[in-house]
C-alpha cells in the first residue's frame, strides 16, 4: 500500500484538506515506522488548519493516533515490530504510515482498543494534567467544567467525580444536556440560561474554586464571574474563538483571581511525565473511574467532513479517522 496523508498547503476551511500520496523513509536513529490503524481528531487540528495556530506549510495535520510498529531505527530498544503503541501531541497524524520519535510513543495496554487509544488519548491526558496537576481536584470541591459533553469534558467530569468533587457541567444544547447528566451533578445549558448566575445559585453565592474552560471567547467573562475569591480559571482551549486581550486588573476586580493557559506539551515535557500521564489515564479506564468511547468514525479520506461536524458541534466523545 502506498502511504497517503491529509496535507494542508494553505490555511483555510475544510476544503483545503488534501488526500495525497507521501514518501515515508526507513526509520533513522531513535525513530519508529508506524502503520497507523486509527487517528484521533481534535479541535486543535482545526486551529492549525485555519492558521489560528501558525505552522510551517505544507503540513500533515493531526496530533494523535494508534498503530502497530513496523520497523525500528538504530538505538530503539523500548519497542519492537508488532508492538501496539499510541501517541498524542505530535503533528503529522493524518496519515496511513509515518515516522515518529520512539520517545513520543506510549504502549497501549491489553483491553484498550486502537480506536479508543487514538480517539481519546490526547483528551485523556489533557484531563489528567488539568484535574490532577494544573488545579488538583480534591474531595468536597465543587468545580465547573465547560463543554461537559465534549471529549475532554466527558473524561474530566467523570474523573473529577471519582476523585470526590461535585461537578457542574455546561453544554450548548438540550441533547448534550441529557448526555452530560450521566456524569455531572449539575448541568447548565448556557444557550438557555446565564451559567455564571446559575453557578452562584448552586454554590450559595460563593462561586467555584476552579473553572476548566476549553471553550474560550464565548465563556471567558462568565467563567471569571463563576469563580470564588482567589479562584483559578484554567483556560485550555478556544473552541469558540480566542479570548480577546484584557487588562490584568480585571482579575483583581473580580476577586484576586488566577488565570493559567496550559498546554499538554508542557505537562509531558519529559519521557517520565509522558509515560506517567498516559499510564494514569489508561489506569483510570481500567479501574472504571473513567468510561470513554469513540462517538464518530470517518474514513481518512473524509477528514474534511469530520472537521465540519466537529466545528458545528455535532460530535460527542472521541472522533477517529480510519485509514
């Protein structure tokens, strides 16, 4: 089979995604040749496609996938041909085959399918660093998680509840509200009511100590208004657009608040951090703290439709492309 990939030659809408044959060389020192069996689709892919996140062009989109090791380069001892592996946070995933640094791969344990690993690893590791390290969730807390029916939201909400927190989740539609009620203690449809006001009602006027916000511009001010004194807004995504510039004094005026804008790359910067983050997520799947699934499957050649559906918020849970 000739290797193929989804390439982007210029920023734009979903029509710029081009399915093309690509050359894949033999693995060099420290590299692995991977035959990919499932590829995850995430909102960050849209950011790179549109140019919101600049990158060198042409490029191959995609941040996560799972597959089988076909060959290893000199110096690779941790993996061998036939091993099932996955990765997240490495550009170039929308392809049938690829070379990748072995240090960016994690083993996929028995009991976790390739589709589940590819469709949820990035979101699972994101949820892990958000609720365990950026602002650690503790028993008895009440936390606010936006887009609770989305990929990160589903996982983070379940995990936070398993850690003993009460979870307030926001969604944008009635159908997603029904879904989110399976893992949230309270669900707010922010297309129908003021979520900040509702959070104050739920918390007796106190607000929450932390808001995990992957939505961005549309929820930013409301997120600040949902926080208790000295609370933290963890702004980790821009699904509705980037947060506009603001004066830092706003944080003082609203309660001496904290704001952080973390990324997965900075929480998996070492090999040890990467392995521990992935292992913790896979363990949460194994012990039932988190139940994750793949909601939508598309052929790799239909990547443009996957992008359209994701941008239109027609998807729930993990999304995978199948080569």
